[in-house]
């Protein structure tokens, strides 16, 4: 399928798909039988990869982390235990971020209280 069809099927914009391609997360292929254009064609594996990218981004993975995950997952370079370790590491990072955000929320609430009580 061409990029426009891929975008419609996945709900991801053409611009974003091209960004993922430039980032090395996905790769289109040229049809060797067609020499009149430079269109890239995408297969069902690309659709699967885009779904993985979408899911990974939604839970906080960076593009770099997603690239590492995809290399490992699709090339079977890591064991199940290593995959679980990667996910556990991300969970720990999220927990740390939640603690930071709670601290920030507490500070802002205190600032707000100080403003209301005219202490600043």
C-alpha cells in the first residue's frame, strides 16, 4: 500500500509516518516493477510496527527507546526476561516521574495558598 492508504488505515498522518521513516522505525520498499515513480510501498508488518509505535508513545517511550525496542522485538535479539526487564525499567521511570509531579503539585498548591493568604 502507498503512504496515503497507510495513513488512513493506521490513523497516523503522512507527516508522522515520514518522520518515523526518517527516524529508522519503519521502512518502505520501492516496487521494482514500477520505474516511472519513486513511491514507497508498505506492508502489513509496517501496520503492526506503527501500532506498536503508537502504543509505546502513549505510555511514555521516547522515539529512541521505541527504536531500541523495535530492533530487539523484531530481530529477536533479546530474551523474554530481557524484554520484561526493559518494561520494568520503564515502569520504574514512570513511578519516579509520578513522584516528581506530586512534589511539583504540592509546591504549586502551597504557592497558591500563599497568594490567597497574601503571604507573597
